[in-house]
């Protein structure tokens, strides 16, 4: 074990890194807020849960094309990132306009689908840039950790920001602010010196190595565990007569994830391969222990901090590994596939946990989450063994 030199203050003191990190996180905070913004807006405008569900589903489906958008950005550079953000924000703005004009319900659904289709791959783009940094004193490890912590913080803060704008204005105001912050974040991110440094690729896309495909497969059950928790935790809180406590339970785990990401960037325990497998194992164990406290909400929240810490360490290490295995010039597309794997796993886990929790109670949903996390260990280990035979983008680093 060793403490990486310099710390996060030294990383943030580097203006090129700080500028890109803050700009990309601004855009990602805004994008993460769109889901709740769409729900509140559609509910207020249509009063129909069915239409709201169709809108959210369409938005989620079209956002799954992250690898395609990543390929576009890899080929055409930061200008494509800004163009996608502008198209996404324009679609969101048109949703608000359609509401003001009492437009038909299908227009809301179609425009939300367009917003998802043009969603700028800000996270994959930033991680692709981080993966190209010279790895001086574990710089990449710390920047990926900060990035992972910031994105997890967005999941906590974004819904709160939407609630504030709805309280002081309306759901339309919340969507408008999100649209503006998204395009501003993407434009500034693309104008930073780090983003402009790599030349846009002009040749054919290099193939993604088999080890990376296995990493994506390994991440599916981990993401499914998170999707199961999205259902099981509210179910546990509702069963005890405190449905509002669901937010506190999720926040407790999210706080652990932020802390785990930052800890993983500061303290290095072995190689990346070992950290990925160990983190995934600890997450599975922590979720299994949480099943013992499904009826004691305060203790459940405290226990969930542990798998949250493991998840944060897993994210930070996984981003670093994927960046080092990604084909040169295809980082945004490669990280886009990780986004697709995450979203697909979330959907599958939530669907399965909903059926299980309804039939057998919230403990069954928690056990499903633990089982999914455990199921990801074997393919993760296989991917990491196979990755040892793949040349790294940065061969000077250890994995």
C-alpha cells in the first residue's frame, strides 16, 4: 500500500485538468437532472403517468446509443461534442415550448427521445482525455477518482437542484436551466487546452479488444445490482412505513461511493486488476450483510456505506483500466460502451428486483443485488487475466 504523491490539491492546481473537470461535471450535473425534470414536467403538463413513463422510457432508450455518439466525437473532435450538446439542449427547450403551446402528448415523447439521441458523451470524453495524461505519480488514478466522485455527487445534488428550481419557478424552468448548463458545460469542456490537444481521428475505428468486451460483460451484473437497489431500498422503506427514508438510504450509499472514489485515488492497494476484483468482492459482501438489516432502516443506511465505498473504488479503478486498454483514438467510444453496459444492467436489475420484491418482500431485492454483484467477479477476473495479454495504450503503467 502506498499514498500517491501530491494529493488532490496538486491535481486541481493544474489549470488544464481543473478546467476540463469542472466544465464536464457542469454538463453532467445538468444532464443527470433531466430525468427528474422530464418526470415533473410531463406529470404537470399531461397528468398522465402512462405518458410520463413513455417519455422517460424513450429518453432512456435513445441515450443508450452512447458508443455511436462517442465514435462521432472521436472522429470529429470537441466540435462534435458541442454540436451534440446544442442539439440535445434544443430538443429539451422544444419540450418546454410544446408544453407552453399545449402541444400533443406524442410531441413530448418524441422530443425527449431526440434529447436522448443527441446526448453529448461528456463523461466518456473526459475519461478519454484523462487516460491520455502522462502518468506522473499516479496522476491518472487521482484524476479518474475525482471524476468518479464528481459524477456520483451529481446523482445526489442534481435532483435537489431540480427540486429548488421547481419550487421557485416551475418544471419548465428546471428543464430550461438544465438545457443551458448542458450546452455551456460541453462548449467550455471542448474549448479547454486538454480537450483540444488530441487530433481528431480520420482513419477507420480500431477494434475493441476482447478483454474490454469481457470487462463490459462483467460490469453488467454490477450495474444490475445497482438497479436492484433502486427498487429494493424504496420497498424496504415503504414496508416500514417511512417511504421518504428511501432517499436517505440511497444518499448514504452515494456518500460512501464518493468517499470510496476519493480514497481509491489517494491510496493505491496493489495493481489495477487486483483492485477491481477486490472492490467487486467487497461490494457483494457488503450488500449481503445489508440483507440482515432490511427492517432496521437506520442500521441499513449505515451498512450501505460499506458497499458504497467499495463501489466508488471499483468505479475509479475500472475507469483507469478501461482507459489503458482502450484502442488509441477511440477512448470516447470505448467509455460509451461502458455507459451502455451500465444503463442496460440498471434496467435489468430494476425489472427483476421489482418482480422479486413484490412477490417476496424487499429482502429478496437486496439478496438479488448481492447476488448480481457476486456474479460479476468471475467475468471480471477473466477479463483481467485476458487483459494481461493485451498491449496497453500506456505501456509504462502497471495493471
